[in-house]
C-alpha cells in the first residue's frame, strides 16, 4: 500500500459546539473548540479540500446562540451532515426549521443528507465516486438503497444511532456494530454518531466507522483521544487521525463540591434525626412550610419520614 495516497473523504461526528464552558474544563473552552475547527480546516486543505461528512450533533444544543452560530458560519468547513439528537428541538425533525443546524444549512455552510426526502447525493468530484445517504436521528429504514450509478461507486450511509464494538457503556443502550451493518446491507460503509467513544471495524469488505466526540467535554473523557477518520476509496482503507489535546485542562472540583453539598445535607438530616423531642412548633412550622410551598407528595413523605424516623 502506498503511504502518500490521497484520502477521499474526512469523517467526523459529535462536534457538540457549545456556548458555555464544560464544568470539568479549566481552559478557555470557546477558544479550544475554535482551534479544533481551524485544525479541521487545515486538514481538509492539506488534502485539496476533499469532502467532509459528519454523522450528527454539530451543536450541543438545538438552538445555539447567535454568537455560536456566527462562529460556525465563519469557521466551520463545509460538511455533509445528518441531524443528531442534540441538533434537534425535542429530539425530533418536527421543528427542524427552528434549529441552529438549519441556519447552517440555509447559509450554505452545510449540506443535509436526508434520504427520507431526497435521493443519494453523489460526490462527482471523486474517482471512484461516493454516494451519500443518511437518516436523521430517530428515523429507521432498513430497505434503504443507494441510487444506482454507472461505474464504480462507494456507497456510504450516515446514521445517528448508538452502537458499540464489544459491550455497551450502559446496560440496554444501543446495539452492536454488526447488527447495524446487517440491518443496512446495501451500503459499503456505515458511519455512525452518538457514541462518543471512537471505533472502526471491518466486516468482510464493509466498514462501520464511529468517529466519536470531537472535543473532551466530560470528566470521564480526560484520557480520551478525540479523532477524525480518513477514508481511501482506491483501496477501501480507513485511517484514524487523532486530534491533539491539551494537558492539565481538567478539574474535578465540581465533583468534590457536589460531595460536600451532599455531606452537608446528610449532616442536616442526621441532626434532625437526633433531635429527640421535636417541639410542636417545629412540626407546626413544617406543616405550614409544606402548605405554603406546594411540595409534591414524594417530598412531603420524605420530610415527615425524616422527622419521625
Ligand atoms: Mn453526541
């Protein structure tokens, strides 16, 4: 295999661009995510502007601020995208016209791949050509077929469904990669978003590629290496490209603060329990407090449970 062959496609997912600072990060996260976007631009430029596909969740929230939208419009490279759950108001396509991703598409900065209402998109500039199909989050169609083309075409399907290589991170969540490949037999490559852990796997001549998250936004991702992928049509190979990360940009202070808060509540509850003779006035006060604050039954039960324990 020749090493310096040019890739045909850049594959990414789960960018989760956001306005706010992730609670676990100590750096200027706004600046960090901008630097990653600039890096993605450079990567694309290094390969003569080959197409980029994204398997959903460009934005962390469905309605990003005008400031974040402006950043995305100015700096994001053009991408072929499907809507992920985070891109969609209430996680459905019903209000797609209200979401930030639709602004990006309307501005011509991204192209939606939605096979529920359009034919495969053929990337003509590539030889062999690539056909793109995609389904928005929450929509399934296992009889989906790529459009017939003359000649050699690699057919790619973009999905935003949780799948995994060996076992799920959470019990009962998602499905294994091979069941996805079996469910969509008409495609040579299935690219999935949603699972933030990166993996890729070949089954026969077919690939599943799950790029994973683009930046680290949670404490349990501290040691994680965000990646994008390159696909080479001429020899049907995939290459993982790790995105460089910063050291010492994480804090777990919020975890200890949370523990502190819980400990304080525990202490308070203990002190209530240890009060042997709760005066009538205390109980009366509590009754008044409950009446005044319209607490739900569960909370009321808990409060009386603590007092009478
Ligand atoms: Mn996601």
